[in-house]
């Protein structure tokens, strides 16, 4: 497993729906060593902290393996690192094989824990120039995942990524995504999912709402 690119962007204004909104989705690769902190990466920022960022969505990772899929599905050759708004473009970490609560080390000091899948919003549609893309992105299950930062430190593109802790009795990112959006009648698994210690509080609340209906 490997870190291929570190991508950052300060929030920028865009016009959407007749309003000016801030977004940090226009990530661009940075070179050299970068400091990864508890809530962010140096040089990066989120446009709306009500729905982005915070402890459980501090860092967004996206598998590079999916780039080939999107190049073919969208018939586009202009996809570059950071295209989907990810902070870290990674290799070897797929949603089907990484689990909520897994802990990964990058470089010599940084430790990250997977907390939830990514759910796309209108800002991804704007970035891609495709109004229906968030729906297509979600249905593909190629959504990437968020990390919380357990230990800060410096990272650089090319660093090895090592899974140092496998969450016991956990569920993959894909399983969790399916339960939230595509398998909402599976109450037994949803009840188990909402008890996962490392799952973000917002997803636990979502699963509690589903079970209450």
C-alpha cells in the first residue's frame, strides 16, 4: 500500500444555485514533506465545517485504482490527483477490503483510523461539471473513506502505508455504505453497524434513525 499524492486547497468561492458558497474541493497535489495535523493537512481547508472536516472527517482518502474506472465511464482523460476532492490519493486500499476502525501508519509517525465512507454532495457535481455525478459516484460504491488522526506527523508522496491494526468484528467501508443507502431493510446488520466503536457519530445517528422507523 502506498501514498501516491497529497492534495490540498484553501476554500474558494463558487456560484451555485444563485448563491456564493465556499468549497475546498479543488484539491491540487503538493510536493515535498507536508505536516498532517489532527484536523487537517497544512495548506488545506474546508468550505463548510458543518458538514466537512472535524475529528471524524479530518482526512479524505481515495483509491487511485478507481481513476481508471472513471476515465472509461466518463470518457475523460483529464483526471488528475485530487480530482474527487481527496486529500490522499492512495494505492492498495479498496472500500471492499478496508474496515471501519482499521488503523494505518503512513511514513514513520502518522497514524490514521477509518471512520466512515464519503458521501458526495453538489460540490463534487460542480467540480466534475456533471450535475448527476454524485448519484453515479454513490451508486458505484467507489466513494473513498474518511480518517480520523490518531497521531500527527509529516508525510510525503511515495510513503508506504501499513495497516497496523485490523478492527475486530468490523464491517468494510462498502458494507457500511450499502446499509446506509442500498440495504436499509437489513435491520440486524444495521443494529450491529451502529455499535462499531470507530464509526463516526453522524453515521451512528443515521443508523439509529433507520432503526426507529
